[in-house]
């Protein structure tokens, strides 16, 4: 399946520096959504880039990647060492990080 027009738009905007587009493209690559092939490492890399520039949602999703070991080496303590968005009390980052940690813990039980 070829990437959708929406995925192509996210790609163009991500290349132009849009943090929202980088986040959406990263998530699309992690999920294989919008006709994109699953590329876990590339998806996590885009989330890291957007998160490092202040996108709290991207950073929270990246925390979920670390909790689950998706596209990065699994590390359930990542938030406490480097998760700026969640540490600065951004509700969106905390929500997505919490979802990832919960999923990780559920899989371990």
C-alpha cells in the first residue's frame, strides 16, 4: 500500500520543521498507519526530535516507546532521567507516557 496523501503532507511539513507533523509522522511509522510501512527506529527518532524541541506529546509518546522497547532499547525509567516534557508537568506528555508504562507493565504480568 502506498502512503496516503495525509502521510505525504505530514512528511513535507515534518521536513519543514513542523513539530506536530514530525510527531504525527513518527506515530504513523510506529503504527504502520496511513499506508506507511512500520519503521520503529525512524518513528522513535522523529518523536525524539520533536520532543527535544519542546513537543510534549511527542516526548510522552517517546517515553511510551522506551517503556515498551519500540524502536529503542527498553528502559522503563527513561522518564525520570530524560523526559523533559513529563518532568515539567505537561499533562499530554504524562498521559502518553503513562499509557506506555501501563502497557509495558501489563505485558510483564
